[in-house]
């Protein structure tokens, strides 16, 4: 008997989990979601992400392990599958100690510290000599990272899953247990993997009060600064951020950003957009021609996404709701891509435990 699995959600968490599960021919997978790759919606975080690999998990935490375990998978996809829309790019990180206590500074604290755990994970990690830093920067580092064109990568994941036999269907559920009855076999699913991101705050049977949005506003431009750049904070507000990254395969450059907790506003704030663009040019004047300001930026679009932040970290654990076995994999804040494979692997080991218990119960 095949394993009947429903993956609820088609963001990076659901698609990565479905992709890894679909490699086992014993697994019969239905991916159900309100939003699919190609959609842009405030309830769907994944398309808005940069997305790059800039680890932020505290040393020794699960988060650290998930990010560490994701790097080899992203590296392999980048090397083997250029059609996945990921490329290697230098990442330059600058730290100002004065940002330490701000919302952005706390988010970036592991990333910007001088001797981070990830120096042994990513290639070519090195400190930037003090003589090359501007006076307001306390320390800086450079390493090889990746930048993902989410508009190419998410459909690539869908393609890998469908090639392996997974079936995709649009559906909206008010209660998580109802998804068990929507498996494409017509039979009840053995297990649901819940990858509904921030919506798990409101989804019946889950209603996780620890979830909150961390609003990220971006400007996507045609200009290219070269390497990716990130700074620990800004002087414009403690929940504003400064980062930029050029996506693979013509995806444009993402200028960010913000990290506004509990802010649900889906509309871009034009004043914040101006500050994002000004800050970007101040730190990377090569974005525009000499002497130009923000008028030299060629804007593709403004955007807002809500990072599915969770107090206490992502929820990757087993559960049972109304007699239906669930494995949760949600709450990945601003690190859903860079922790995607690590989290999916943990979720899959929990799915295996559920399926083993099912087999034992039948004997
Ligand atoms: P989502 O992408 O939100 O997907 C949720 C899915 O569940 C959707 O398909 C939705 O339709 C479905 N769903 C929800 N409720 C229901 C329901 N009731 N019924 C049916 N379907 C439902 N991360 C990085 O690693 N690197 C980065 O550089 C990065 N940059 C970012 C920049 C910005 C501006 C933002 C906003 C985020 C960034 N992130 C980054 C974070 C990353 O985007 C998220 O962590 C990740 O996308 C979360 O993915 P998810 O699949 O868990 O959720």
C-alpha cells in the first residue's frame, strides 16, 4: 500500500518537503494550496523573498542545524541544475555595534558577528581588513553565498515534484483535518504535512498564537550592484534594513528592506521605498551612474511580503488533530529558503515515524 501524504501549502517549505518526499516511489503525494507559484499575494511569503543564504540561527539551536544542513543542498542544486534559477554570488556583510539592540540588529546578530559558526560551512569566508572598512563599520566579512530567483526556483520545485508523480491541486481549508479528505486517491490521507506559514495563526485545528508577521518591503530594480550586501541596521528606524541581492537568470536586484513586527500592511509605503533606495545608493554607489541619485534606479516593482515569524522558532513537530496525523513545518520567519532543506528533512523523519506507527497498528 502506498503512503498517502497531503502536503498543505506550496511555498518553499511545502515544495521542498514535497520534493524530498516524492523521491520515494512509495509516497503518493497531493500538494494542496490556496496559492501556487506564479501568484503574488500578501498571504504567500515565498515569491517575495530575495532570496539568499545569510545564516541567522543562534549557535547550538535547531535553527543553526537547519541552516547548516541546507547549504549543501542549495550548493548542489546551483551546481547541477542551472535551470533552477540559483547562482553563486559574493556576500558582503557589515556590522555596526550600535545596531545590536534594534529589531534588525537582533535578527542579524549571528550573521554579522566576527566569528560566526557558518564560516566553516560557506566557501571562501574571510574578514574584510579594517583598513578597507568605512569608519562607521566595526567589522565586515565576505563569503560565497547563493541568490535564488524565486520566480524560477519555485516552479522548478513544482516540476521536480510532478516529474516524481506528485499531484497539485488548488484548495482552501478552514480546518486542517479537512485536508486529509482531499488526497487525489479519493482515500483518506495517512498524514498531512502542514506548511501553511503565517496562515497557521488562523487555520482551524492549529491557531498558533506564537506566529506574527515581520513585514518586509522591497524595491526590485534592473540595476546591478555586483555582490550582495547586508548591513546590521540603519539610521532611519530600528526596524528598517539595508540589503541588496541580484537574482539569478535575469530576476533583477532586490533592494531591502524592513523587519516590521506585527505590521500586516500589504501596501508598499512610498516614503519607506524612498529610504530603501537612498540607503542602497549610499552603500553601493555603483548601482547608478556617477552623480545620479534614486532617479538612476530603474524600478521593476515595489513589493511587500510578510515573513512568518514564530516566537520560539519554527514548529517542526508531530501532532494529531481530530484523529488526523499531522507533521507541522511552519514559522520560518526570514529564513525559509536558507533553512528549507534542513527543516524538510526533519519533517520527513517525523512523517516516517507516523507511517511506521501506521504499519505497526495494521499488523
Ligand atoms: P508561504 O510561502 O507563505 O506559503 C504558505 C502556503 O500555504 C501557500 O501556498 C498558501 O496558499 C498555503 N496556505 C495557507 N493557508 C492555507 C489554507 N487555509 N488552505 C490552503 N492553503 C493554505 N528567506 C530566506 O531564506 N532568504 C531570504 O533572503 C529571504 N528574504 C525574504 C525577503 C522578504 C521581503 C520576505 C517577505 C521573506 C524573506 N524570506 C527569506 C523568508 C521566506 O520568504 C519565508 O520564510 C518563506 O517563504 C516561508 O515559506 P512557507 O512555505 O513556510 O510559507
